[in-house]
C-alpha cells in the first residue's frame, strides 16, 4: 500500500514539476513568421481555389487502382494451399487480365501522358 502511494505521489510531483518547467522555459517571442500559416511554399494570402490538374488526379487514381491490386493479390500464396488451387488461380488470372486491359486502354487513350 505504501509503495502504491509513493508511486502516485512521485508521478504527480513529476508531472507538476515538468509542467512548471515547460511554462518557465518556453520562449514567448511570437513574430510575424511564426504567426503566419505554413502553406507548403504557397502564398497564404492568395486564393485557396487554385485550378487542379486532372492529369495529376488520373495518375493518383491509377496508383490507387494498382495499390488495390497488390492488396488483392497479397493472400495468393496462402490461397494456393486451399482445396482447389485452380479456382484461385483462375480468379487471379481474371483479375490480372482485367487490370492489364484497363492499363492498356488508359495508355492508348493518352491518360498516362503527363505533358500535353
């Protein structure tokens, strides 16, 4: 019982001491640079409604699509050990075929060209 009371007292004392030390040592010198919002190099005083590149959006969607493909194919080594691995391999082949056909279609339509 005494040990528990000692640990509670010690943690409370340490918490109060660290909080007081933080207020005592903190630098309170706000200037215009520290008070201005950080906008990743963009002028924070300009318009927030900048035009968005549709090419960038398409590349991001393609990245998500192939990221999803990896997530769907990840359990394949364990699925091959099932009772019917031919069914698993058939579904995997269909998935890969559809994704490859979609990539070829996107490529032929010029969706992967960054510069116009």
